[in-house]
C-alpha cells in the first residue's frame, strides 16, 4: 500500500510539471508546434538528400553493382520515390508558411498548395541533368585546384567542399522556387557535416571549389561567379544589418559581397558588404579584412607587420 501511494503522488507531480511545461504562452509557444500548419519532416528531407546523392553520383554512393546500361532502370524508380516524398514535404512547407505568416505567401499558392507543390517538384526534377553538369564542373575544379588530389574520384568521395556544394545546389533550386524551410534544413545539415556554411540563397557559378573548407561562411545574398576558389576560414558576410522604420531588420536586401569570375580568396580572409565587389581575376590574400571593392586583376593583401623576437627573459 505504501508503495502505491508514493507512485500516485509521483504521477500527480509529473502531471502538474507536464502541464506547466506545455502551458500556452509566449515562451512555450515559441518552441512548440502543435496545432499550427504542417512542418516538413526533417528525417524525410534528409532521406531525399541521400537518394539525390545516389542519382547525382551513381556508383559512388548507393548500389555499385550496375553498369551504364542498367543505370536508367535503377534511377527511374528512385526518381518516382523522390517525387512522391518531395511533393509531400513541399506541400507541408507551403501550408506551414501560411500558418505563420499568410501575408508572405503568394496569392496563387493559397488554397492551391498541392498543385503548387507538384509543379515545384516537377521543375526541380527536370533540372537535375543541369545540376549534374554543374557538379561535374565543381568536381573537376576541385581536382584542378588541389595538387594533393590523385583523381577526381577522390574529390567526390573525400572532399567536404564537394559535399557542401552538392547540398547547396540542391537547396538553392528549392530556395529560388520559393519553398520555405526545406532548403534551410538541408543547408544546416551540410553545415553540421562539413563545417561549411553556405546559405541556400547564395548564387554560385560554375566550377566552384572550397579547399579544406572548415569555417567558411557564405551569406544569403552573396553572388559568386564562375571559376572561383576559396579556402578555409573565409567569410563572405554582411557589413551591417539595415532596419526599417519600426526597428526591425530588413530582409531580402543585398548585404553580402559579389565575387566576379576567377576570383581566389585565401584562408582567413573576411569580405563584407552588399556593395563590395571583387573584380574579375583578383586575389584576396589570407587574413585580409575587406569592406570595399577592388578592381579586376588586382591583389588585396594585408599590411606586413614587423615582429621582433625576444627570449622569455625580455632580452
């Protein structure tokens, strides 16, 4: 009897704590999502990414016991699965966006979420051949840009920069199609996997290579041309965060830099500002801090600081 009383007392205490944990209110409502619009399922989104990787790099990931003649037979049913799951996730994301901010949802989407999701998914899948072409150029750029690489296969299998740009190119297509939340789920997964942070809104040209990669940050409105190369610890960020008349941050304004074609940015450089343009063929040396543009075919370098050495006694 004594034990039963203790158990009931404990249960009552837990029920009271549970009610307080989930009680309505600004603090709790901010971090719980119950009766609102549908949220995309993170696990399904990452499954879609995995399946896309199989298709974009066949033989490197997924089944390997196939030849070129058998590849279409494998790819077709995988595409069908991706289409079904992606369409469902996109529809959920559109409904979610309406539930939190109806004013930001396009009028043609409201009440027509299923058809919009179907159209977005269809266009995305039709764009996969072009996406493969871009990724092939990225892989070649990684091999051409790294003398330590023995083969392009090494770049596909081993380089975090290739994983990061693969996910980015997928997420970017969904981002420009107006899909809420899903591109950010993909982006943050790649960030956690590679240490490379590329916002899905960033526009990146052909043959892009990130060497080493750790600590790279590429902001939402960054524009990168063709044939560019950046190293670890590079930040392409915002110089300031403009606010509206109510003191709220303005969103959707150009606040990150532009790199024109064939720009190289070495390790630890920081380039800030939406009006900052690094001209064609220019080089930004390691450790440089830039908030203004440089013309084509120039080198930006940090001032050399003379260092004097003394022993620990001060001599």
